[in-house]
């Protein structure tokens, strides 16, 4: 399962990730970008949000289930 994270020290709330995410993971609320629906994140197979973030404020963490 992928977990998108926004670094609050880097994010300038430009909303590029909100616009580019094909599954609506992010939203703009109270002048801030927030992760709305992390379960919908497509993870490393997509990464459009992280690739488009010019401040490099978004990372996609992948949880590998233990066996």
C-alpha cells in the first residue's frame, strides 16, 4: 500500500498536485494542500504528484507487508 506524504516545511501550497493527481488524493482546504484520500494513491506506478512538485515536498512511501 502506498502512502503519499507532504513535507510541510517544503510545500508552498501551489495546488499542482491537486490538479495533476488522477485519483483525487489531494485537496486544497483553508489555504493548505492536504492528503484527502491516501488509500486511492496509485503509488510508484504513477507518482505524477511527486514528479510535478517543483519544491520536492511530496514523497510516496510504500509499505511492504511482512511475511
